[in-house]
């Protein structure tokens, strides 16, 4: 089944100058995906590739994911600042200056997968595709990794598509408090 087959992605991305400067890369080819996978050592989920074909990285309109377990961000959700595109030309792309390897090599994040989502904490927590259970060619889960809590790993979603489908507007959580 096609990823996001019954989910409208046409209004997913928040347009903006900052997103364009830091995240939004040029359209990519299958060869680009292969190159990034080789560089990172993991197969990128089909749903990730499908989302990036709508726009190669950026800031999502809905930025919060409901959690049953509290994190350093909030008691009931995590927030995502931006989603890294496939490539290396933008700082916030999977292989960019502030890409997945940067977080592991410079900040000491655990080598469990692909760090694809910045959080509003400016590097003190990240959203990651976690390949520990599935191996480098499997379907990774999504986790929140908290640098401030000794790199505590908290389960977020069973896979990337579930994560994207579950994103909610920040206002929903503001109203609940």
C-alpha cells in the first residue's frame, strides 16, 4: 500500500523564509536516496521518501505529537521544529552540516538511527528514526532522545507514517493546559 494513501499532505508544510533557508532542499532522485542511505548506513523508510517528495524538508504546520509518557518538553507531548530533507545541501538536511551524523559526533547522541527532527530546544532533544529493533534495512520506530536527561530515549510512534499522521497543532495543547 502506498504511504499516506488516504492522508492529505497538500497543506502539511508551513511556508516561510527560515524553512527555505535551513530545511527545504531541491527535489531529489532515487540515486540521491541511495547515496544518503549509504552515507548514513540505514534504509530510509518509504513513507519518509514519500513525504519528502511533496517538499524536501521543512517545517510542518502541525508540530506536536501526543505522548502517554512525559518528556522534558511536556507532560503530554513532544514538539518538532523541522524535518530534515534528503540530501546534504541544506544545513538541516539528513547529511547536512546539522544533519544526523552531526548530532552523534558533535553532541554525543546515541548511534541508534537517523536523527531527522529538530525540537524547539535548539539541540537539547531530537526526534530519531530508531533502528535498534529492526536493523538497518527494517522499518524503524520513532523516538524522542533527550540530551539533558543523559540521552534518555522515549518511544514516540511505531513508524514514521504514524508519527506524521499523529502530528497536531500546538494550540491543541495550549488549550488543554
